[in-house]
C-alpha cells in the first residue's frame, strides 16, 4: 500500500478507536485498562503492524496482538491483587477486538472493519438493555431462542436445495427457509412482548400480538373481553391492530420471496392494510381505555410449531400449484379461502414463490391473498362471537365489515 493510501486507513482506525474508547470512558469502565487514548492507540497499532506485513511479514502483527492481549491480562491480575474480586474482562476483550479492527482496515477490508468497530461500540453501550433482557427471559424463552438457532443454523444448511415431486414445487431447503422467516418474525414479536411487559395498553398489545399471531391475539382478547366487560371496546381495537400488523407482515413476506413482482402484488394489499389501520385508529379513539394486562403469549419458536408450519407450507405450495394446473384460478382461490381460515403466511409465501418462478401471475397472487384474508376475517369474527360473546362480536362486526368491503371492492375493480 502506498503512503498516500495509508493515511485514510490510519484515520479510520483512530476514529473507531476514539468511538469505543469514548464509550468505555463514559461508562466508567476505563479505570484499569484505558479509555479514549488507549483504545485509539491500540487500533492504530493494529493498523500500523498490518501495513508493515508486506515489508516484515506477519510476525510483527502476531507479536503486537499477543502483546495487547498480555497487557490486558496483566492489568486484570494487578487489579485483582488490589482488591477487586470481579474485575471483568469486557474492556480487555474489546481492546483485542479493536486491534483486529485496525488490522482489517489497513489490510483493505474497511467495510468489515468499520462494521465491526461500530458494532462493538453499540454492543458495549447496550449492556443495560441486554442484561435487562436476560433477566426477563426464563428457561423456556432461552430454550426457544436456542431452538430457533437450531432450525436456522443447523437444520437449514443441511437440507438439499433441489425441487422434486409433482409439479416440481417442493424444495426442502426453500420450504425450511420459509419456516425460518415466519418463526423469526413471530419470535421478534415475542421478544418485544417479553421486553415491554404485559401492562402496556391497547396499542402495544395489538402491534406486538399481530407480529406474534393475529389469530392467537384474537383468541386471547376475546376471552379477556368475556371476563371483563370494561375492556371490550379496547379488545376490538386490539383485533384490528393485530390484523393491520398481519397485513404489514404479508407485505414484507411478499417483498422477500418475490422481489421482482412485489410492487404489483402488494399494492392492493397495502390499500386494505391502510383501511384496517384507519379502522383501528378510530376504534382505539372510541374505546378510550387501556386494554388491561396483555394475556400471556405462547413462544412461537417451539420446534413442534416449526415442523407443523413447514408441513403446512409444503402442502399449501403443492395444493396451489395443483389447483392452478387442474382447475385454473377458481381452484386456487378455493385453496386460498380454506388455508386462510387459520394461517395467512403459508398461502402468501406459496403464491409469492410461484410468481417469482413464473408459475403464477402477480394479479392472481394478490387476489388469492385477499380471498384468504376475507376467510381469515370471517374466522376471527367467529372466534370473537364464540369466545367473546354477542356484544363484542357486534362491535367487531362493524369494523371487520368495512375491511371486508374494501377487500371485495379491490377484487372487483382493481
């Protein structure tokens, strides 16, 4: 690397070292290991020794890294001798990481180095929220996160990425990838639920519940409204908010599985989503109440649930292709109406995937999604009637009818 090219790398290294050192000094963690100046010098040291690799070889870089590591270890030992029983190792590890960051920047991998340096600073700053999250998670929650890691990083890579079977649509890798996507979205909502707590009111209940499962949220709040008449208006607002989030979730799924045709597919779905949002806002303003304590949510990352959804998605994918082949669009809409009763993810992902492969027209896909959503609305209203009672069902029917009417209009005139 030429001299003129070295200075930008050194400048970036100094900046990243300043960023992490400032964070360490700001939180008072620099007492025995170093702050702004030390971290800047360590990062520059990593950059300088990396720049010298073409001249003197890698031994100087390795020796410098070992020296930084030994310095941190020695500092920790001395601090324990002074009476600190738990000196910690965060700053020492951070110093080693920043040395590597400096080396990455100097070796031409600036994007990786900058991302690693900034990410380190953010991770260090989030000590409080991360410890708070860890304290709120129980054994079952941690197990679910581990199960999600299992299905994502162990099961997914070993599945064959080849299609087989009738209609050539079943691909084990692609099917399980959709499982990872759906479980990941639901798990994000569950983590938000655990972080925010249960006493956060109607707005958070609807948004978080919709991300986890709009149908499960409808069940939970129907039962709550049956017990507590005072929260029925707020419960209806929760139904609508959860349904709005469901539409947003469907739009995100279409963008992921069918990016080429996503605009033409999501436009009518977005109009229905906007209608649902307006209905939710009006219902929320009308209720004027908090929705009480959020019912406990089931963890969506259980392995059994993932296997069930994987089987359901594969089945719907096959049925959609078969119905389209044997009965045309009419058969596809029947499959959509049936599958939408309890789950919207499978039909949306299936239709989007077939559009991306050229097996389905975009307008047929969004029509199938809206047909499924009408079926889903009817099923949710039935849940409210059975579990929540006639009064709550009457309140919900007005808003659900508006959303359903807009969906029908889109199917007729779009």
